[in-house]
């Protein structure tokens, strides 16, 4: 996760060695942490879907 110029946060996460970016930015670090925790839970239970994008 990184803090952007205007104070928002951009979340990044890795699944099977591939890095992905959240599709949105978050106003607070806590909001970005909540997104990452939810994504991690989805991955662990097999419910995570790869985001759309070029392959």
C-alpha cells in the first residue's frame, strides 16, 4: 500500500506471485487495510476472482 500525493491510499496485493492493484483509491489507511483483509480472506477460502484486465 502506498500513500498518494493528495493523501489517498492505493492498495496492492499479490496472489500466486502476481501483483494486483485495487481498482480504486481509499481515503484512509484503515479503509485500504479493510480492503486488503477482505481480499486476503477471499483468496484463502477460494472465492477470489482475478480482476478483469489485459492478459
